[in-house]
C-alpha cells in the first residue's frame, strides 16, 4: 500500500471512509512521509474529525500532514466567473446577459459537481506531486465517486474534440486574413488537455490504489460488489478491502449476540465474495473517533492490521 502515490477511499455513505482515510493519512505521515489528505465529499467532516476549526484552503495538522476539503460549488462559481470575464469584452451587453444566464444554469446540470471536483483534484495533485509523498483521498459516496472517475475519460475526449475544432476554425480565420482571437482560448484548452492526460495516466496506473470500505451488512456488501466491478472495468487497482465496525468477539449482551450471529454470516459472505482481495477487519470502537488522540489510537490499530 505504501508504494502507491494516491490512495482513494470509497464506499457507501456512513461506513467510515473519512475516519479510516484520516487514520491512514496520520499513520503514514507519522512514518515520516509528507501526506496530503483530500476530501471530495461535499459533506466535509475532516475539520470535525481532527478537531480543527473549519477554514478554506490547506490546513496543517502536523509537520508532515495537511488536509484540504474541495468545495465543488466554489469551484463551479470560480470557473463561471473566469469564463464570463473572458467573454464580456467580445460581445454586446444583450448577448452577454444571455450568456451569463446560460452559464449559471450549468450549476444545476447533472455531472457538473463531479466535473468540478475532478478539475480541482487534478490541479491539486499535479501541482503538488513533488511536495507530497502520498495523497489520501476521502471520496464522496459510491455513485458520486464513480461518476467522477468516469468523467476523466469523457472530459479528455471532449477537450480533444473541442481543441481540434478550435484549431480548424483558427486556420480558416487566418487563411481569410482575419485576426484570430482564439489564441488565448487555444492555450487554455491545450493546458487543460495536457493536465487531464497527465492526471488520467497517474490515476489509472500502478501508482494509484482504490481502497473500498464497507461494514458487515447486506446493503453495503451489495454496493461494494457493484463498486469493485465498475472499478475493474475502469482498470482501477483494488487490492484491499476494509471491513469497518466489526463487533467485539467477547460480548454477553443478548442483543449484541444476535447481531454478532448475523455479522458472522455477512463476514463469511464477504470473504467468499471478495476472495481475491486482502480483507482487513477493523473493530468497532467504544466511542466516536474525534481528535488527534483517538485518531492516533485507530491509526496504530489500522497499521497493525494492515502490516505497515
């Protein structure tokens, strides 16, 4: 696991992705590796789990650990603002008003949120490749994350086609003796195409590992099966499976004994269904994990179970 540059934690909402990704980030940073923990989930909780007052931008937890929460709505707003500023000098006020209305309608377009997260994530990772040894990504629930990963290919193809058409249009304008105003647009498109190409190569290489997280219950098992099938189709590497919130073995409470019996059946199903993966069980803790002290305790336990 520690040979990978990017570690993506994913799974159904409520299974403990944030807790386990934060604990792992803390663990590997304490091993002397510079680590950036990134949340792509709009319902951010990194500040809560580290016990740090929420604020924008990169937050330093320790000498070797920082975290960053991506706000897709802020990214969309900034993108629209930059696009409108570049268009305004070249169109009439009436046309600009129509463009502005159309651009703001993009905010509610399906897939806009995932595309914005992907845009920001690609920038953060590529701009900090030499600064950090590892990027640990706490992703949004399964559906959002799969949409974001699928967007990588779609955006790359769309940029390639758009760039091709822009370059053809520029040639016709120059052939007709017209001064082209497309040069700046072409530069922006080329930069984005290059960035998405580099990020895609990194994301789908041996330098990236996707770590599914689930709890031993029926729906998370079913969703994890679909998630892993999609990840394999996308050629994203999966080697580990973290089963979180496993009940203690030595309970005498009648209610917990019934739950434990059900859990045994689900754990057996997990081992059979995902036999090709290294399955790591993480026990349920007596209290919520919150603050550096309890995170360090969980990090030690996780490291022991992972063998790192």
